[in-house]
C-alpha cells in the first residue's frame, strides 16, 4: 500500500469513530412499567411467539392490542373493542355473536326509524312499521305496511288492535256455585280495552261432568257465553275466557276460577300448605290437621281445636249474702247485698239466675200473707214491670190463733237481651199485708253473658 492510500484509510477510520460517538441508539424494547395494553404477554405451552413467521409473514397471539392505556384497539377470543385496556368494560365492543355495545350511534341517511302518530285523521306513513293511534276511535291501533301509506286498507294502514284474550277486559258478571256440578252467572257486562261493551245475559253451565271453560265468542254471540270442555276451543281470535268450572265433590259445590270478576271459590286441595292463617298467626284453619283457632283483638282464644272456649266467651259474676234481711214495706224496695254491675261491648243476651230463702218472720193479724219478688235491671222491674215475678212465698189464713213462721227456698231465672254499655241488676221485694215482717236469707244473684 503506497503512502497516499494509507492516509485515506486512516482518515476513514477516524471519521467512522466520530460518527459512532455522535449517534444515540434508541431503546425500542418493551417497558413493563407502562399500562397493561403494552405489556408483553406470557405465552402458554404450544403457542408461537408473537412476530414469528410460518410459511410467510404471519402474526400469532392469543390477544392483539394497539395503543397505550385505555386508548387501545384490541381483539381476542371475546371479540373486538375500542377505548379500553380490555374487552370487558370498553365503551365500544362487538362480541363473536355480533352483539354491539356503544355509548351512542349515528345511522346513515338510508336508516328510517318508526314514527308514532296520535290523531283522528289518517296520516301518511314515513317508514314501514309506523304506528297510528286513531284518537276518535278508542285509540284503535294501525301499522303501516308500506312507506307513504295514507289509507286504511291491506298493504297500507292495517289494523293491529289486539283482540280476544289479548286485550285487557273487566267483567261485571257475578258467579255462584249452585251445587257440585252447576255454576251460574248473573246478567252483567264485559268491557274490553278497546272500549267495546258486551251486555251478557244470565246463564249457567248446566250439569257438568268434566272441567268446563266458559268464554265469550263475539263471532257466535255478543250476549250469550259459550261453554266447552276443550281448552283450545276457549281461546283464539276474538274469544275471551271468562271462567273455568271444576266439578265439586259429592255433597260440596263446584269450584269456580273466575277471570276479571267476583265469584271465585277455593278448592281446599289447592291450598298447598293445607292451612289458612292470619298474618299474626292467632287465627287459622288447618285443613290437614282438622284444627281451627280464632282469637279476638286482645289475643284471647275464642275457639280452639276442642271447640268454644267458655272462659273466653261467657262472662259471669255472682253475689251471695247469707245474713238475714227483713222489711215491713208494702212497696218495692231494694234487697240489700243483691246488686251486680257489668258492661257489654255489644248487644248481647244475658242469663240472670236468682236464689234465696224468702218468708215471714212475724205476723200480727189473720188473712193472706205473701212475699213478692222482682228483678230490677237498670231501674225497670222484670219480668213484669208492676209485680215482677209475683208472689214467691204465700201463706193463707191459719185460724184465729195466727201464723207459724215459715221460710222456703226459691229459685228463679230470667233472660234479657241487653244493649252495649253499662248495666246494673238487683233484687227488689215487698209484702202483701200491712202487718208483720218478711225476711230474706242466703240470697244469690248471678249473671252469665251468652256470647262475647
């Protein structure tokens, strides 16, 4: 190598070193501290690393992403998405079934949405499927079968009002289970949601042998209900199912399942628990256990499994006095220690029982002597307002020698229907002659309220 060539070679080496030192190499390797969208994915066994080639330029991965953070376009086994680091939660995504999720969408000019008209005149449709509610005909509904429809005819505005059981309806018919195989209904009306009112005549099922369906079929009659034992015959078209009647057990009545009106009866077998019970559990009918319990507003049991609870239903009280009491009065006066007071919550029959020893203790003249007894209820004498029970002790003339004192036991009762409120009962008495003295001993007065 001559001197000149050697100089050129040295110059080139020096120049190359200067260029190398001036150039900064950019690190293009992946960074693990940036959002998930750029993290390298760990390969599963058998996967081909991203960037590998197989028979040409190809990209193999379980997930593809382009972007940073949530500003990502991606695809995986779920579908494709935009605006999120992952498919789940991305504001725009399309799954493999073609279902689209988007916050908003703008459709092109070729798209037409359904328009709804509410007016009395026939409108002109904008799109197929437009709906028109005819406001002067009970909002009867029509659907546009074509664009530009302006008449009620096939291929333009076509009626789409629901008919038959598809409509809501209200029935004013009242149903009654007559016997085990017959149900009746009173005359009434059925009004459908399109405003049509059907005046239905009274009728009955006749003696049914099987489950019977009662329905209105305007195509057959607008006043007479129809009957069938085939369920499919009671629906379809303009038919309206009104009731289902089931034959009852021997000695019972038929079971009526009424639609839209009163008269439904309950089959005990349809009560799954076999028990009808109040919310508080105090009153119930146990059909399986043959038990019944009824309690009042104070949680006092009135009827239980054994029957009527007497202590809860029959209020009573008694006053007894053994001391001797006497009088010489010929007018009715109170017998001391025979008074009772009580209160009734409603009009109720009350049984009053009376007992005691009544008679004369002394006599001063001959003739007829007697003790007259009366029951006083709130200031009125009973049974008779003048003489009460009348004479309960009677002695006739025993001769000029006078009388021998005699006392006999008397038992009486009286039943009176008393109004609600406070009441007082007591005994009153008098003697028949102007001389002598009458007596009372071992007196008993009781009352028993017959019911609650």
